[in-house]
C-alpha cells in the first residue's frame, strides 16, 4: 500500500504564502489521481484540491484562485502552493489518492498550517 509523508507546514501571517510537499513511498503513486485534504480542530476532513496523472486539477470553492496543486511523477511528489492565506485555512494538511484511485494508501501524519497574526 502507498504511504505518504507531508512536510512544509508552519506559522504564517494572514496574506502570507506557504508551499506544502508530499512524497509517496512507491511508484504506484504516478498511476492515479492525487489530492490534498485538510482537517481543522473540531471539523471533518475536507477535500482541498486534486490532480490527475495528466495534470488536470480541481479545487474546493474556498481555495480557488489562492491555491495551486502540482505533481512530479518522476519524483513521486505532489505540491500545494498556498497564497493569500486566511485564518480559516488553519488545519492539518494531508495528501492521499482519491477513493478508488490506484494511488490511494495509508494516511500520513500530515503537516500543520497555522495562519495567525
């Protein structure tokens, strides 16, 4: 089963930027649709963005125009560039394949993003 390691989180001010990275454990990653999720305290995990093997993307309404998802299949890596961050973006961010995707695997530890003045 594919495993994932997320990194790049931290504390940023509102309006700031941050780039998250996700590295998959094996090459099965490159066969499926990948996604970033987030979970805020007291909230359910939500889908933030997804990207197909060929690079087609989809974004949640709350992050459209601010976040950009990309992938490098040769490096088994997915990135999430986050701009104009808002306090409501504060959450633990995770990557994984979409349900049913060949790339779907175990949930990692995630990486904490905190947006605060």
